[in-house]
């Protein structure tokens, strides 16, 4: 039985990847940071099927011991300080986790077992102030946030360990991928959650920043398949994973509010507090290489994604209302 270790297993991508690998017959292990409370909401239905281990990307020796204990055939590094606005407020922590954390886990693999196949979650934020459109594997990076800079460091360190130590180390340069499991601090889920609350008269308005920002949005459940396919390839490499279509935040709002028969312009307020010190105006990926070499392609459309997120948040809000009424 093949086994996989997932860092960041309690996050959106970790939860979808764990479900995907279990369906493939893997023994799945997840690394979680110790806390007085553990955020298992996304993997609540998987806790009896997976094995969780305490660990931290800041602790080299703990990573070495974890790799020795689990002896995985594949390692998926999804852990990061992944919220771009927070990276401006906490740039040093972001660098320690999102950049140096990659080096630590690569070192653990190099030290313990060089046969382990490694996946690094790179990001379209590395392209930042883009040189060309769409962006492919050969497009130069120009990150515009401490998060993007940290992801670029981790990306190039993965390439360096692949070339220096012959590790099977691949990076997925994933463009924005969303789902009902996305945290509410991210703009897409912030929108879908607010729409559900407004539709149920629990909220009056939605405050957002740059409505003209353009992103290439896909479904996280589709993108974890690409991660797995990269580690099944004959040779390691780097791949852009994207839909090839871009949409504005404004368009996301319109579709989300239309799903509940509301006019978005009556509820959305532009608030300059949500503008970033240096913003990324547009991102759109060229995933030709992943489609041709891995046989991957996205299945969920942009409109289906928006509707899926709004529908799930409507269910959540209605359940919360029913529970409150029962307890009243």
C-alpha cells in the first residue's frame, strides 16, 4: 500500500487531497501543528481513516523524526502562511513557514530517504506584476507580496534540490482555486458567505477592496488531482495548473448575488482598507504542459464554482438559524 504524508492537511487543499488519496487506496498521514484546539472541521469525516501527527515546519528535527516514523512514498507540502494580506503584517513569520519550511522538509527527505517523491505547492502569486499573459512555466516571476516572495523561494529551492540531489521533487504552480472549504478571510468565500447571510437578512452589506482585480479561478477538488498526477509522472518537473480563463472580483459578486436573486450593486461597498500595499492586478494561467503531459484538465466551470460555494453557504446559514431557533 502506498502511503502519503500531507502537511497542511486541515486546510482546503489538504482535505480534498486526503479524500482523493484515500479513494486511490493510499494510507494517508497528516501533519498538524499542536494547539489547545485543533481545526479539524474540514477533515471531520476523515479522522478515523487517516493518521495525524504533530509537527511543525519550523522544527527541523521534528520533521526528520516524522519522515522516519511514517516512511511515506509521497510527501505533499501544502502547509504555509497562505493569506496574502497577513503576509504584509507578518512577513518574517511568512518567510519562516512558507519559504524556509520548504527547505526543512526537503532536507528531511534528503536525510532520511531520497526515494520519497515530493510535491511543493507553488503559487501563481509568484508571477505578481506579470511580464506576459497568460503565464506559463517559462514566465519570469515578479512577486508583489511577502507571500509571493516566500513561495518563489520555496519553488526555486525545490528545483535546486531536484537538480543537486536528484530528488523526485515537483512543483505545482497553482492559480487561484476555491471551494466551499475555503476560509472566510479569502475574497471568494467572503463573498459567498456574505451573500448567504444577506439573503437570510443577517447582514446588510459586503465590504470589499479592488473589484477590478482579475483572477483565474478553478475548483480545488480538480486541482488536487493535478498534484497527484505530478508525482505519478516518470520524471519530476514544474507545472502550471489553471483554467486559462480570468474573471474579475466584480463578476464573482454578480454571479454570487444572482444565485439568490439579488442585485449585487445594492449591497457591495468598496472599502480602501482592503486594498493591498502592492496589488496583483491580473493573473491567468497557461496549463498546456499539464494538460498534454499529465492528461489533466479542469472539470468545474467558473459559474458552477460560484454557485457551489453560494449553495453550500446557504445550507450552512440555514442550519445555523435552525439551531439558534431550537436553542431559543
